[in-house]
């Protein structure tokens, strides 16, 4: 951080000396309000110095929006903000924000040195100290948090929310990280999603992984609750078993240590369905047998009652004296 401040100060000092020598202006000169076109506002040493026909630009601070001439809709607040910009439609707030931008447009930088090195990138949003600091030509990135997407140079369509989120990504694309230091070790992966504080990739290159929560040693032993699963219908024809291993990975295919399939979950599911069908058939048979037994018992009881009716009366034999 200290070295960057020194570089920033040195560059600005050199530019000041160059500007003074070329234009023979005093160190306190600012644009004459009458010399800039309507709708522009400038306040600060050499702010909006090069403006010609551009409109609705605002520059506040030492050398803010120095190079803007016929471009419009720039807003620069802070020393050196949008210093080299010639594109317009950029917003920079904080010392050195969008400092190096030249032809990039539709960028928003809020924070000291946010998007500091970006030159031609488009549609980037950086909120936080040194967010997207190293970006050069990457476009459509969103970084919110100190040092978020700090190392990104040319990667695009990344979203990082949290301090140091996606810190090491340089050329990776379409990665999303939500949480402090989420995905901070990833360098050139693509299409990954990291949710939770300190959730990390398994290596520096990872493609199309989804990681939610950091469940490694010395962290939280999470219980997981997800609504919309329990007591919900699933298409029987395509349903599959879902397995989980000790790393927390979910899947429907079982493999051994070599990565070879050891079972076919769908076959297991089909067998389970067949067993359920056989059980249902057996239950039906038992019900029918029970009904038959009940009917037979009733018949037996009826026959027994009839036999009691036709049974001859007992004979009484008189004893002779």
C-alpha cells in the first residue's frame, strides 16, 4: 500500500511539472468558469483543464478529469481521479480512482485507488478501497469491498462482494463470490460460485464449481437447511438418488478412488421401484387373502349354527326299580 501511494504521488507530481512547463500556469490555477461550456463544474487545481466542448462534466480535486475535452457526463471527485480519461460517462470518487482510464467508458469507481490501473475496460463497478485495482481491460466486473477483485487484469463478468473476495483472479471470467475472502485463492477459473466467508477453491484453477459454506477443519460444523425440498413432488420417471461424500460434494454417480463408476444409481432406483411394486402387489394379495379368510370364517360360523339347530335332542332313559 505504501509503495502504491508513493507511485501515485510521484506520477501526479511529474504531471504537474509537465503541465506547468507546457502551459506556464501558476500552481493554483483552475479553469476559468467562463471558459468552460454550460453544465460543467470544476473546482481544484487544473481540474477539467483540457475541456473544450464536453458538457455535464464535474471535477473536484487536484488534476481531476484533466484530459477530458469534448467528452461528456464524467464525474471525478478526488485527487487524480479520471486523470487520463478521454471517453466520458465515467464516475470516480476517491483519490486515484480510475486514475489510468483512457478510452474505457461506463465505469463507476468509489474508493481510494478503485479501478486505478483500468485503461480500456467497460461497464465495471468498483466500490471499496483498491477494488478492481489491477484491472486493465476487463469489462462488466462488479466488485464491492476493500481489495475485491484486486488482481483482475482482463477477466470479465465477475462479481465479488466482500473484502478480498476473488482477490487473486487475474483472467478468470464469470465467477461469483459472496463473503469475506470468498474465492480469494482462485486465479483463472471460470463459471464458479463461492458463497460464505473464507470459502475457497480447491486450487488456483477451477471451472464450474459451486461451493457454499466453509466446512473444513477449525471452522463451523454447519447444519444445512434448504426450503422447498421436503414434501415436494419430483418426476418419478427422471428422479435419481443423490449422494454426498466427506468433502460435502453432492452427486448422482458413485465412483471409486480412481474415478471409475462403481454403481449405477438409476439402476438402484429402478430396483427400488420394482421392490415397491412387488410390495404393493403382496400387500394386495394379503388383503384379498384376509378377506377370503374372513368370509370363510363367517361361513363356518353359519354352518355351525345350522348344525346346532338340527342336532337331535338328548334321550332320557328311565331307571327300572
